[in-house]
C-alpha cells in the first residue's frame, strides 16, 4: 500500500538577466525565487491498483514519483510505501520497486543491453534461476531478442524504452512507477507495452503508477485518475469523474476525445 499525507516540497532557484554584467552582479547579489512543487498532497493507493497520475508540465508529477521512490526528501508530510519511509529505508525500499523515467536511463551507454541486465542482476542480488526466468519472459513479451547484444547508444528511443521497462522488472518489483514510459514509441510498440503492463498487473498483482501526457495510455491502462496542478491535488476518481468535472466546467456534456476533455479541464481549473 502507498500512503501520502500532507506532502510538501519546494525548490529554491536563482534568477538573473542575460549578459556578462548581470552575471558579475549575481556573484555578489543573487536573486532567488522559491517554487512550490507540491503543496499538501495526500492520497492512498491500494496493492494491485493501476493509477494514472496526470497534470500539465510543471504540475509536480515527477517530484511525487521521486519522493515515492526515495530519490527526494519532502519538506514536510509523511509517505509510507509497504510499511517503509522511502527516503529513510532506501536500500530495502528499492528492492521492491521498479522505476522508468522516460528522460533518464538506467542502462549503461556504451555496453550491450544484456551486460546492463547482468549488472542490474548483481545490484539487486537476483537469484540466477529467477533472473533467467524473468529475462526470458521479458525478452519474449517486449520483443528484445534482437536488441540484447546491441550497445545502448545504438538503439532508437523506442527500442531503448522497451529495454528500460525490462530492466526495471528484472527483480520482480511489487510496485512499478512509470514516468512517460511510451515516449518515442511507435503505434505498434505502444500497444505491445500497454498489453505487457496489463499482463504484469493481472498475473503478478503489480501496483502501477503511470504519469503521462498520452491520454490513450491512461484510458487503456488505468481505472483511477489523480489530477495534480500547480502542486495541488485537484481530482481523484475514475475517468468518468474526469469527464463529468469537465462537463460541469463547460456547462454541458463533453463528447470530444479524452485529450480534449482534459485540456478543457486544465483551462477550467486554471492550471496551465
């Protein structure tokens, strides 16, 4: 189970105007601004749930995932994942989670994919039998056979993302955090990845938290949606709840595609 209560996180950033003169001035007098990434965010996710975590750019989605995975420490509030505080019990915590960041890689750039998988096996102390069983299953389901001997730097973005998903599941985690997992994938690969995620959830009871701007991914994979905007939790419910909220804001029944409904909702809630 995942429980977040009253989580707040802010960042302090330095700002200056362009030019050498301004750069020199900033050495002695720096202008800082505090950005509130998360403000009093609370929710609970049960074991085996598949949840879509959506919001516009800069809403606080990635910050939430980083706190849940133990990468960031919040300013205040509590977060419990399977009975542990992620940033306090990181070694034990990371053995039970898998994380895929669409803009970050956990694979080593200059070596073949299979060597990266072997290193991950050692890092997580995966038993040889379990490793080979998981590798065979992941290779077949994600169509990785022709990619395993290829250096990561020579893979396309879509090929690398399939390998990233496999790498995050080699140790059979109970919770899977997916941050833009289908970025760069073609239509066929997207369908394959969606089917794969649904199968993992169905057969292994894997809890999945999906952050994406692709509303087709949300509609295909999740039953529950959490909407965040400007660091605040705005909606927690089903896709039908999302549609109804947009309809209430528009004063009618929305009949458009889901991405258009969500765009209306963003504008109506003033979170763009």
